[in-house]
C-alpha cells in the first residue's frame, strides 16, 4: 500500500528497522540522527540525547514511537482506515535533545 510521498518506502524501511530491534538499540551521532529527522518530526520515532562528551561526540538514541508502530501494523495489514488514523491526530512529544549533565 502506498502511503504518500511524505512517507516513501525509505521511511517505511526505517520504521521496520527500528521495530526489529529493542528499545535504545540504535545509538547514532548527529549526522546519523538526520536520517530519521522526518520520522521524528512526524511523531513516528523518538530521539533522545544520550551523551555529550564535552561536545566532542554527541550521541542520540532513536526508537520507534507508538504512533510509528501503529502505522507499521496498519501498513502490513493493508488497512486503509487504521492507516488514516495512525497518520492523523496530534503529534506526540517526540524528542529530547537538550544537553545532559
């Protein structure tokens, strides 16, 4: 089922990737985080700063949000109504990117 140009097959692949691994499995630097920017902005994935190391190497963890999980389930089932519901509604709080102590 095609979703929209906003969420192409690459976005679905990234959601499926996040779903395949456990919580806090994917730790990335800032450039890796950019690959998930669209999903985080849409509330389908979350990003949280994990370490700062005096701004030498800042790392983030990326996880699948419940809304992203709902979208994947609807997409797999080909359920257009569930897909519409998963894509609508208010955006959840998705990112915690402030510096940690």
